[in-house]
């Protein structure tokens, strides 16, 4: 059987400096750029925007938060609905998604006011318009996004309540409510309360309203 001969390392002749060559300087490889990490020392990265965090100190938790209401119970609709939102910290509500009765181009209006809507259902002067536009509505199965206040959003100060009024001739979809003002859903920052049916803009009296649970999302 043939046996492989022992390996012999080749001899490489390197010219010495005295032979007129200049050694190439050794350049260290650049250190790799560290990947950005999430500071978890204060809870950042736990998917909860805590009171000590902001979108500047913890984007992972505090940027692009969405509070969605899937809707439970019998489906209903009305030309408009009023409901309130409470925030435990300073936030800016950038957009509101809702479902309409019908698809197609229609005008949608959104108003807001500081505090509760009760006692101000027919008081136009108490409300500020934050959306007014014609757009292609998605209907009852595809939500339509409304970018509030010319994309500047609606600020909600900490520990305050803000009310919203959505109105469109295509109808606002929701669920039959159980008690106006009852908690509909919440997370660690926002609480959405059950609202009311509004048949006509700023004409209905408080006593002529029925509970309605908003269906959609706040962003």
C-alpha cells in the first residue's frame, strides 16, 4: 500500500529591509458597529409604555401604540356616535379607525371636546372639528383610517378625559351598548368608554340617546 509522504511546509523567501523593500504597515480591522439594543433596565421592551417612558426614550414601547376594539354583542349602526377616552398620561391621538355601513365615497366628520360629552350632545359650540373630508370608506368589514387634525393629532393630557363625535351619512358601525359611560376596553394608558347613538348632528337631547359601543381602533 502506498503511504503518503510526510507534508513539508514550503519555504517562502521574504526580502529583508536591507534588500530595498519596505514592509507594509499592519492595519487593524475596523471594529464592528454594535447593533442598537433595547435598554431593559427600566422595563423598555416589555411592550408597555410605562409612566417613565416616552417615544424618545423607548420607541419600542411608546411609538405606534394601537388600542383596538373588536366589538362584542349585537351589531348596530347610526349616523353618528359620541364616546369618551381617558388617558393616564400625556398622549397624542394621531388617527381613528372606524367601520361604516356602506362602502364608497362619503363625507366623514369628527369633533372633539375636553371632558365628558354628557350635557353637550346638542351644544355645537362645545366641540372642535378635527376631521372633515370625503374619502373612500371601507364598509363594514374593512376599517377606514381618519388622520386627525391635519395629521397633527389630538393631544390628551394626563389624567384627563376627551370626547369624540364621529358622523357620516354612510353610518358608523358599532355594537349595542349596555351602559353609557361603562368601560369598553383599556390598556395601560388609555380607557375607552361606551358611548351613545346620535341620529342628527347637534340636535338630539341627552334623553333621546341610546348606548353604543364604538368599534375600531385608536392610534
